[in-house]
C-alpha cells in the first residue's frame, strides 16, 4: 500500500528501511523522503515504522539443551 503519495513510498519500503536499521521518522525522511512534501503521510508512516519495529524479535541469549556425551 502506498503510504506517501507525494513520493510514491510504500509500506513495504518502510519495512525494508527498518530491516536496514532505520528507527525513526527522521531517518525515513532522510533516506526515503517520507513526509517531505505535504506531510499528510507522517502519522501512518510512523504507525508502520513502529509496528514493524515491535514485530521484530530480538534474541538476547542463546538457549540450547546440553548434549549428553
């Protein structure tokens, strides 16, 4: 779905940007141009950004079952 009509930026592109390390609207603005024209898209872009960040799983420790020798 197109999030930013002015710059033709989709929700998929925003998710890809998050996967590449973008974590803020400022980052999306700089890298993709989100919200640089009319600004109407910023609230939905922020929603897509945060939903994708929240959906990513962060592994903080490795858990393994010990193997019997």
